[in-house]
């Protein structure tokens, strides 16, 4: 029986989302005969964690669905065992990269990858706690449908199952490595207020996310489209495309990856950095691995915490770190794009050592562009005034550490990539990380 991992990492109360994703897991088991492991990776405080335990314990038993709800203590225990089993050097550093004390979008997904390996899964399907499903004729529209239809199958076979194919025929014998859609609703990055306050400042700020070298007309189009996903149109019917999926067309709340990708290369474990979990999407695209792009977009919304003054400042820090990571990652992406098929071994698998070398090169990018980006943010935020001036003051006070962090994050990524295949092998040998939700009612995991 095919075994897959549907994961929901969370650091906020989301009992309703847990129930909704459990319905998607049940759909996958019922419709495709798969064994779906619903994995809730919980980094919440005690009250929210208790509420999630109640929500998980109340889920109905469904044939083919196994639910795992792991708090950070259970995750840490599993990671220590895997790191020890792997024999990797610097186990303490690896544990911190896998389970940092601060928010890390890449690290939480890396934990899902290792746990999926321990569970014997062939793929990971990720959802987010600040999103929900669209509905058609009163029924939820589950992305898992297209993910389980296509993922891991030869592209030549999938071509008969999609609406259209735009894949290079030379890649037809390669398996589908990625299936993804985008989102509708609120912007994935909270910059809409900047656009309302001053459209010219918005162009300056969002323009920092566009790699250098784009012609001006393309640059303006990218700025206009950035962080907007699929817009606001409601789902009315399926449209699927077999293609080399652009990372700009999918969102990490609506993504599925084959283990042949994530078992070889991890995501950047950078902390307090939005967008740090998109690296593998670029890698799949640049290595010319087939993917399926679908329109079962998930509904994105912003939580109340993000609207608070404290949440606003935290988010601006994460946004600034995203912009500072850009020069380093853009250098890697330029190299992976140039490498193309050379990123794959003769069997069509990603060559982790080659990728690790490019990541190391990215860490050595000079800080000049990062410093320029901080200057633009400072000028732009002070133009906006109000709480943006407070954000500018906070970024100025941390200027040197922020630039150092951007380089160190890439160095950490290179270290983790070097150790990653040893970790995934050890995880697969380790086996199941703690109890299912039927057991969880009687213990702490």
C-alpha cells in the first residue's frame, strides 16, 4: 500500500485546520487507497497545545489514516535519536538547525521530511495553519487529489491525466517530482498596507525581492504579481498542467514533493526568515524534474496576531531577513539554473554533493547588496512613518547582526546539506517517532 505523509506544522491555535486537514487525509485514503499519515508538528504554547490534543483525540477513526501529533519534546527526542544513529559530526549544531528556538519555516518542514522517512512514506504533502480549503457545490476542494494522482509517476504516463502538457519531451521519462497549486485570498506576504500608503514605496520595497538583471518591463510585472498567488477567483473546475513548475506559481501551503527530492537535499534552516522553505521548488525547476501545476488553490488568511504591534514588528524582521537572504540564494539559483541536468546523476536523482557545493558558494557572496537593501528599507519605512518608523529603528539597531545572520544562515544550510543524506538514512532505519493519536490521549507526544 502506498504510504504518504500529509503534514501540518503549526505554532498557533488551529483546531479547525486540524479537523479540515484530517478530512483531506480521509479523502486520500478513501479515494486512492493510500495509507495517509497525518502529521501535526506542534510548536505551540501549553494552552494551544492542550486544545490541539483535544481536537486530535476527537478525530474519528478512519481506515487508512494514521494521525501523529508531536509536540516539540517528542520531536526533539526523535531528532536526537536520528542524529546519534547517523553518526554525523557536530550533533548539537545539527539538533539546533533541525529544531531552533526561533521560528523557522524551513526547519519545521525538514522535520516533516525526516519523520516521513521514519514512517516509510514516499511523499510529503504540506499545508499551513493560516489557510483553509475552497468549496465547490458544498464539498471541499482537496489538493491531495492531484498530488496522489500524479506524484512519483513517469511524466509520460501523467500526460494523459492532465488538462494540458507543456513539458519538454526530453523529460518525459522522468517521474513527477512536485505537484502544487497556489492560494487565493490575502497576500502571502503582509505588504498590502504599504501599497495603500504609498504605491511608489511599495515598488521600491517589493522590488528588492526581484533578482537583478530582469528587463524593466518584466521587473514591473513581477512586482505587480509578487505575493498575490492566484488572486481572488473562486474554484469552478480543475485545470492541470504537466510542466516544469515555476516556483512563482505555487505556495508552500499547497505543495507535495516526492521523497527522491527531499531525501537528498533539505530546506534552509534559517530562523525568522519568511520564504526560507522554497529552495526545493527552485531545485526541482532548475534540474528539469517534471511537475504538475493545478488550480485547487488554498484560501490564505492573516491571523489577528499578525495585526498586533508586536506581531507587526516580528513580521517586519522576518521580511527583512527574507530580503537579505536574497543575494545569497539568488547566486545559488543562478548556478543551479546554469547546471540544469548536471544536477542529476545518471539515474535521474539529485546529486546532493553538487548542490551543497553551490550553497557553500552562496554563503561567500559579499554583503554589499544586503547593505543596500537595508538602506532602501530604512528610507522607505521612514517615508511611510508611524509604526514603520519604529520598524526602521529596530532594523537599524540590528543592522550588523542581520547582515551576519544572512551569511551564517547559508553556512548552516551547507552544513545541514552535507549531513542530510546520513540523517534521512538514519531516520528511515529509526522507525515511527512516537505514538499515534489513539495512544496520545494517554501520553505526552
